[in-house]
C-alpha cells in the first residue's frame, strides 16, 4: 500500500498526529509529558517551527504546526527520534515508541486554523478524560486562554486576533468559542484526497506543487485525482439517472452505498447499474 506523499514548502500549515506503537501509551508519567515538551521546544528553535495548538493524549499527540522553512519531515524525525531515545532511557527499555510514520494533513490556514485549534484542545473532553478543556494541563488551551504562561514557540496572537483587538477580550471570546465546540461536527468530514483540509482551489494549488516532482507511481491515486464533486452535481449534470450514477462512481470518490443513499436505491441496484454501464462502455 502506498504511503501518503509529504508535501513540504515554506509557510505550510499541518495538523500532525503520531501514535504509540501497538496503541501503547507514549507518556507513562508527567515527567514524560514534560520531556516531550522540552524536545518539541528544541525542535521549534532548530527548525524555525511555529506551533498554533498542541495536545498530549495518552497514546498519541496532536500538533498544529506552521513551517516557514518547509522542513516538516526533518523536524518530525528529530521530535519523535529524540523523544524515543529519552523515553527509553528514562524507563530503561528499548524499541519503538511510535507506530510507523506520523500522519500529516495539509491545512488551509485562513479557513481551518481556528476550527482545528478548537478541535485539538477538545480531544481530552471528547475522550471523557476531563469535563472541560481548562481542566487538562497538557494542551495549548490554558496558555491561549490566558490562564497560564505559554512557551516561546507557541503562537497565540494569530488565533486571538480573529476574536478581538484587545488581548483580554480576545481570550474571553476564545474560551467561549472552545466551550461551544463540544458538539460541533468533526473537521475531518471535509478532508479531501486523504491529506488536504481546504477548498477545492486550495487542493488544486497544492497538487500543482507535486506535479512533475516525484514520479507519479510514488503518489497514491487518491491524492492525484481531482477533487470529487458533490453527488448533487451529478444529479444536476446528467438528466439520465443511470448515467449520473455511473459517472459518480467513476469519479472514485464515492462508494456504492453512498451513491445508493443519494439516489434512494439499494446497494444491489447501484451495483447492477454500474455493471451495465461498464459493459456498454467496453463495447464502444
């Protein structure tokens, strides 16, 4: 199975997650959490990273990172590699701490940074580890909300400036914004081609950055194809229902079940329509 392509460029914004090997915890005690934060600070200083939000869970972490120098992979090797060494040394163990490669989503800053920053700090609340984000020490929430000192590498001004020009007012509105996000839909419902969170224009712009760069065989097909149009587009575009169904399926963006739900047809009926359409296509 091909691995997601890493797109790196100056000024890119990513949501990054990395999980424990075999779903095991990557923090066994508070000193591990502090150790990871120390390593993250060193990485930010060395690679000129800006962190907009972060959260440590039990067996994984979340980061919202901006890379002015386009060096995500270098920094991640340092972060996970050095933390693994220090974790193993502290607990007198050997072996992997993290499971395979980290996962990175390329994010459109103006449209999604604010929502993702809320999503990240609400992770402990959704996991029922605490009742509110303010109760969890191990995230960027308290520093952004003005409840505790932050770190030099944590950028809060961009987030707060979206709420108000005065910092205290902005912090109060940020707290309300996070509190209102508990029942909001997941931003990952809008994920495109596995690695993009942004508009169609944003995705097209990002895809141009990989055109002619790595060999196409190295890029998963789902990341190369154009952004899938909504199912409603096919119903409006094709007056023939079966043609609309066939074209929606050929786009590669929808399962037969999803298409069936849209057209009010059973899965088996969708399968038969698609099969007939493919046979007709083969004869032409």
